[in-house]
C-alpha cells in the first residue's frame, strides 16, 4: 500500500491564512502610503532598510530666494534710523573704556579673647568708564575702583594702559581717573541733563559681565529717582544695564553724556541681572564733581549741619503738625550754619528758597548743591508759628588748619590705621538685607572693646550713619574714614540709638612722641 504525504501548502486552511495575511499587509502598506503622501512625505521612506541602497547620496533639489521681502524704499524711515544708530554708536564707542582692577582688602575680625584682627584678601573687579578730556581723564563709579590698588583701562582698539585715581565723590558714587600716558585721547562731551525728558531715546555703553564694549538702546523711563537717602536724584532707563556696565555713559542722540550708569534694580541680590530698570547719575551732577575734583582734588559740597527725619505719623502727633510737606529737625551740629541761623530741634523745615520740602533727602540734596558761601532762606514751622531764617552754607567736612593749631594731639607722628582702630575699639557689621529693605544705610555696632576710647560714647546696636557728617555705605568705608579722622582730630559720629538721631564725639588718638 502506497501512503501519500500532503504538503502543508496544499492544506486549504493554511492557504486561507496566507490569503488573510497578504490582504492585511497590502491594506497596511496602502494606508501608510496614503498618509505619507497626504503629509507631503517621501514614499521611498516606506521601503524597508534592507531593500535600500546604502553608501550613496543623491543631491537634493532646492531653490533659495534671491529677493528681500521689502525694498529699502518701502521702509525708508527705519533704514535711515538704522544707519543713524550705527553712526551714533561709531562716534561714541571710541571714548568708552573697560576697567579692570586688582587690590587687597582688609576685614576686621574679633577673636575669642576680644582682640581685633585684620585679615587681608585679594580682590578683582571690572567696570566701565568714559574719557571726558583730551588729556585722558576718565569718569567712572567710585564703587568700581573703591579699595583697589591697581587700575587698568582698555580702549576701543584693544590698547591697554594703567591709570591712577585723581579724586572721588563717595556720596555721588563718582571717581575721576587719569590714564598714565602722554597722548591725546578722544573724549565725549558732557551734555545738559536738565534738558533730558522722559521718553527720550538713549544709548548705554559699557562692559557688561566683562564681555567687552556693548551698546544697548532704550529710553529715559523716569527722572528724580533715588535709591537711598544719601543718593542724589537719578535717571531711570530701560536701556539694558548689567553688572560691569557701572561707570559707562548714558548718551543722547547727539552722542553727549547725559548720565553715568550706576546701578540696576534686581529682586535677586545674589545673582543680579537686568530687569528693565537701570539708573544713571545725571551729567550735570557729574560735571560739577569733575570740575571740583580736577581743581581741588575733592568734591565740595554744601553743609547745613542738621539731622533730619521725615514726617511720619509719630512725628506729626508729637509736634501737632498737620501740613503735608516738611521735614523735622532732630539735631543741630555745634557751630554749624544751622545753629548760627537759629534752627532748633523739633523745628519743621517746610521750604528752602521757596521750594517745598517733602523729605529729608530732598533737603540734603538742595543743601549739597548750594555753593559754599551762598545764603539760603528757610521757611520754618516752630510750635505753630511760621519763621523765616537765613543760613550761610559752608563746606561739608571742611577742616581748617586753625582748628588744629595749638592742639597737642596734632604734634608728633600719627599711628597707623590698625592702631587707631584698636585704640577706639569699635567693631561693626554690615546691614542685613531686611535692614536695607527698610531703608537703613550705614553700619551696625557689633561690639565695643573693653577700655576702648569709644566705650562710653558708642553702644552695641547703634546704627552709625555718618563720620564727620559724611555718609558711610559699609564697614570698609566706615573704618577708612574713622581711622583717617581719629588719627589727627576729634571725630563726630552721627548715629541712631533707640529711634533717636544723636551725635557723639570721639577723641583724637594722641600722636607718638
């Protein structure tokens, strides 16, 4: 008997399965091809990789446009503006310099035995500046070069020079440098900042983040802004200003300096960055400081000799004062123009030369801008009665040789700064961020060394505002002013203690025989 073996492919059930698979695959490929075609894809992408030819590339067909969407004539105004911005930048940039600094700073420390120690550490910094004279004088911010021993400026073309400090105005945050070279430089003209208007187009030029010269464009967003009670009115601008821009110029459309960039507003104090709010010192204030420093080596600022307080609810209630404007007199410096004019504590100054006073900062600004020797008229309210007083403005911080004549402490060799600070025995700390946000400035007394000369005058917790009526911004500046003054003369400290503004006098450190 012969047996038959049936091939699997001849099985009807198996053939039906193959037919179903073929139909499914065909339908799947058809649907995939239809979707690829509708989406604009390449049908060759459906070919399995093992069927494609490898190692060969076929150039793609492409056509690039050879015509711009618009002709220059269609945007003629923008085209002219574009060219004019470029011309303005080209005219301004050669006068702007990058500033690199290096130095050593000292930090006062108190050890476990109560002894004062000084720790030195190297510092580096970057900023910007602008050449304002053909001889190579450069305007920048004081904080760019403060405490730095080496200053280097780099010009537009990349040429580098050393520079030295001519003078500084710490209150205005301005410094004047001189490039160490006998060459003729390209300066920028100082414009009239009083003519600046809100909305006016400006350019800010500087060296942000050490990247090199950078130009940003914006407008003057506001005028008469103030960051603290010892800062004059500033311009606010939305031209991008970042760390490193400090000291660079803010220029108008004529290429004139109308401001020196000084600060930015940033909610992140640890990593500050531009938030659309930058500040510049008006050029008229800068120009005054420049002339004074070049002529006398230091700024000359008017001085009245008063400690003031803004009119809050507590002061109004204590005085029974109901008017909107005014600032209260809290203290009078002995022998000052204010004392000679007849001002008394708890007077309210309502106006200076017919300009209404709304804050103490406004009054200080007006006094500081008054020329030394000029008389000002004070409209004063005293226990319900109006008074008109006249005061002759003197120079702030002026010390004449006559005041030192015959003083035994003025004879002999002075002590070095560390010896002076140890003799006084004052330790201070910087203000905390919450304290600064409350509007305070200065330094806080952290402790007093036993048997120090300041023991009976200064207390821990005192907020020191000024040394010899010169406002101080931080610990380094405080120690610098204090050591320089106490080495040669009696020194006055203006401070706040338990909510009261008072003045204390520290004795001069006796000179070495």
